[in-house]
């Protein structure tokens, strides 16, 4: 290695195409010391062995370990140097929009498409290797928002004490992937983990400063939102819409995921309820939402015996036309595929009427 090369920032290019590696190296080598790897496994070894690598360009589709798997290992690393590395994903025409979104949610810094030109490649290498570059915002944001389960309980207890003193209200939201077993039958464990990481990233990006979250199970999350019941409802609806846009694909087909949400708001005038009780109430609401089984659902906790109904927000727009046909009496226009879901939906309402409208 020359002395001139020693002063250059170091870049790693990862691609299974020898032509792409040679082309990218030729474009960058005047300004950067360029290393290459033919797959994610080889790249992971280089990243761990070479602390001087500042930027990674990785193809998405590769044998042994693809670009998404490499990115996931980087972002999950306990070494802050590695987890914060800028990773620019190199995409081709065969890479689907859903695949690109999933990679972005895992924590891709940027994208560059094939075929790339020298100026495009150089500009990304320059901006991301600058010594004053900020650490990856997505990774930092996730670390700020997600805490350990015990840390979540400690923050919650403090929030409850403060709420009683200042009357600042907050709520606890539980989110669960209700069809996790169905998903696990379709994909391998690494892909399941990618889905979880993507959800963590997306939740982190939506929550406001001060809100915190944690994982309380393989497929379950808890969030502490500083908002009253009404504003929590709006926040959860917004979160629901945001997470619905997170799409995963399996062999070119969209992988169906169902999320359910339950929340409970703290009563700042109640001096007896503990934070753990509020979490249990959120779980009760979560189970109620899961029982409806119409896709993504939101339910709010209400104390047993109260006259008002629990707030249920159905987030399955494809049922609304059918419900309209039923109200209009045009039963023949109802989609046969939705009959079971519609009957279950209406039965829930009938049960509510029988119980509360006597």
C-alpha cells in the first residue's frame, strides 16, 4: 500500500459481479482506497477486520449473504463503529419497490441505481466519508426511542408520578403481529427478524421526542405516548397507517402481516393505579382488538361496567363498500370473499347493543 493511499478514506464495494467491482473501483480509486468483496459474508469479515472503512456500497442481490442480510448484521452490531457505518445500497431493475422499502427501513443510508456514473458514485462516497458526517440518523433515532423492558417500566413509573403532579396525561399502547405463526411458516427465521427490525425502525421514525418504546415479546411492542385519550387515538391511527405502508415480499408476492393495537390512558386523578396496571389494561384492549380479526385493528381500554363502548377503529377499507351495500339493501353486491368478516363485524356490534342498549 502506498503512502498516498494511506491518506485516502477507505471504501468497501460489495457485489458478486467482477465487472461492477472493477468499474466502481476505477471510478473511485483516484480519491479513495477501494476494497472489494464478492458477497455479504466476505464484506462482513472485511468490516470487522478493517477499522478504517468509512463507507460501504452493497449490491442487494448476492449469493451466500445478500445486501439486506449484510445491512441487518451491520445495524444490529454491538460495535458502534460498525452499526453507524453509512451503507449505500446498489439497486438494479429487478429489485422490487417493496424490497427497497424494507432495506430502507432496516437502515440503508442511501440508494444508487445501476448503471451508475462516476459523478453519482463519487458524490455519495464524498458526502458519506466526510469526517464531520453525522452518525446514521435512523440508527441514532432507534436507540433513543427503544429501551429495555425494565427501562420502560422505570420510565413509566416516573411518568405516572409526574402525571399526578402536573396533570400531564400519557397512554400506553401495545402492538402485536397477530399472524406471526402464519408468517413463520412462510419464511425463515432471519427473514422474520428482518420484519421485526423494520417495524422497530418504522415505529422509531413515527414517535415524537420524549415517547419511548420497547419489545415485550417476539412479536409484541409497547409504547409510552405523552397524550390524552383522544390524542392517543389519533396518534395510534397515524401509526397504524404508517405501519400499513411497510410492505414485505416473498418470491414476488406480498407477505400478509396483520397488526393489532390496544391502548389505555393514565388517569392523573387516580392515585391507586400503578403503571403496571395501565400496561395490563392496554393488553386487555389488545386482546379485544385481536378477537375482531378483520385485519389491522385498534381498541381502547374502558373499565368494565361503563356504558360507553370501547373505541374500535376498523382499518380495513375494503369492507366499507360492502357495509355500504348492506345499509343500502343491495345484498347481491356484497363481495362473497368478505361475508365471513362482515358477519363477525356485525355480530360484535349486535353483542354490544344487547349488552349496553337495554
